[in-house]
């Protein structure tokens, strides 16, 4: 479609910007609380809220306080809360067996949330890095991340999450073939209605640093993740990965990180039309929050502008640590 525009002065674009009413009438994209997924970090203990230095305003929460966070989310109208565990070093092993322990942090938190706030959807992470003594998303042998052997571990992890009550499972590992393996296993186990939101285009990014602090993976990581996460220089490859994951049974797809990859979001939505999400990752959050705390930018305006950028790029929703702040700002009519 090629827009037709009269020459100046017949066309004055400022006419439609003259007042708040006219700007609202001409606005192309909108932001709603229904577009938000809130990632939270869960840790052992009771009544514990532990600040994460590299993510100002974000805390690791014990399971009882994660339930309180879910209640807060439901009260604000946020539809989904996403869990990431801070696993004690004593439970991190090279075989990552804690990942499929039915009583690990994630599974206990799922059950507690579902018992207290059944109306909120719970999303989980499927990857081995929170449970790995080596900090990788897959099993490692002689310094090589094993693909096919990892799939078996991911299936076990996903099944216990589904059995615990997870509504959405988010495979973030970037192993080849994991969506097909997970979909098949979930179907066979009777979890036919569990949604798979694939981290289909997850890049080997410098923007994940604060997250690795949050889950305790920074010190454990040996080497990097470039053999399984995507090259930031590649765009066509992302489309191939998204197409494959949709063909293997993904219900929704995600691009990660978010703002540096809005072009990938737009291409994915235009090409496939599938439910498309972005993860505004820890580094993105920390940059906005840090600049705001230093008085260099208006943090609330920058936060809301970033949310609208995702919507403009075609995203149906965003995983963001700002979710409660965005929800409260929307209630005040700021977007």
C-alpha cells in the first residue's frame, strides 16, 4: 500500500496533532495492560525480598512473596506472570537434575500461585542454565553443548512444569528440535492445552548481564553461548527459526532481546502473522532505570515510549520488568 498525500499546504500533518482529542483520534497503535507479561525471580526462604543491584527496583522473592506479586498482578489486570528461579549453588550440577525436580522453586511457585490466584496465567522458563554448574542452557560434555541429549532433559523439565499447573511454557534454550520434542511429549502426557511460547529468535546478546546476576548464573558460566544463541548480525536466519518452530507446534513466538531487535519483530509479524512477543530484557530495563535514577531521562515517559515501540513493531505483547509500573501508568491514563 502506497499512501496518497496532497502537497503542502493542502496537506498539513500538524492538523491532526493540534489537540489531545485529535491526536487520540489519529493514533495508530494502542497499549493495554493485556499486552504485559511480568517476569519475576523466585528464591528459597520465607518473607524474603532480596534486591538485585544491577536491576534497580527488582527483587528476588521467596515463594510466599511471589504469590503476593501474583495477587498484585491480578489486581492490576496483568494477565501473565513468568517465573525464573534463583537456584542455590548446592542444587546446581552438571547433569542439571534439579530442573525436573517436582519440588524445585519454579514448580512450588506455580502450585502456590495457582492455589491463591487461579485466574492469572503462569509462564515458565525451559532451559538448564539456572540448574547448571556450568551456566549453560544445555548439557555440556568436553566444553561442547550437547543438542540431542539436552532435548531429553528439557522434556522432563517441561513435563513437571505442566503437571504443576503451568499455563505457558517458554523454551529459551535454543536447541534445535526442542519445540517438536516438547509438543509431542506434552500431547502424549495429556497436556494438550499447555501453550508453547518459543524463544524462537534469541540472540547471543550483551543485554542479558543483569538477568544472569538475578538467577545466579554469571559466575557459573564457562565460555559463551554463541554456538546455540543467534548471531546479532542475522535477520533471515531468525525467520527460518520462527518458521521451523511454528511448524513444530509453537503457539506463540518471541524475539529476545527486544528494543535492539524491533526489525525482527516487525518481519516476524508481517511474514507469519502468528502471536508475536518480545522480551524487554534485563539490560534494556537497567539502562532505562539507571538513566532515570540519574535524572538523565524521564523514566516513566521513556518506559511507556518503549512499550509503544514494541506495539508499533507488531508485537502482541511484551515481557517486561516494568509491567506493574506500566499497568499503574495506564490506570492514570498516561498512555
